[in-house]
C-alpha cells in the first residue's frame, strides 16, 4: 500500500529489521525493530497512523519511555527510547497521523506488528 510519514523526521536508518550477524559475538540475531538516528537532540517523534494509545510509560530499562498505538486491522506501532512523552500522551488518547508523541535524544527504536507478528516498518514508512 501507500507509505506514510516517518516517525522521526530528518533521521537516518542505523539498524535494520531482520537477521544480522552480531559484530562482536558473530552469531545471528533477529532484529524485530528498526532504529532511526535523529538529526538533533530533542527531535519530535510522531504517530505514523491514526489510532488509540494502549501503552505510554517509562519501561524503566534500556527502552526508556515507550508508546504503543493500536490501529485498524490488528496493527500496532511501538515507539521506544523516548527521552520524554509529549503533554497529554496517555492510554486511551486518540491520535492522528503526525500527532507528537514525545522527543528523543539520539535515536528511536520503532516496531510494527500486524496480527501480533513483527513486520518490517520500512514497508509502512518513507524515510
């Protein structure tokens, strides 16, 4: 189908979706997300599709603040490593394409699932 906006404008892809070989340990890893590096600190992260927020909190770990949005057709988008959430971002909130979810310092981990299976986010977004 038609592609939508990138969750992080002016960013570049630094980690791809799919299988890759770990550079240090030399074993195969399946990466379920993509990582986008922002062009500047404090870059805004935006929703790529309209939907409803089903998770929005600090995960307390490597993932930092995480927002998960439920869309039509069993599709979910996951935005992780947010430095902070935008005001008013909470579970139950309806968002539009381009709604600001929060900001990142360096990079955004972005995942997409359809019917609970991971899919390549680059099939959905333009970089």
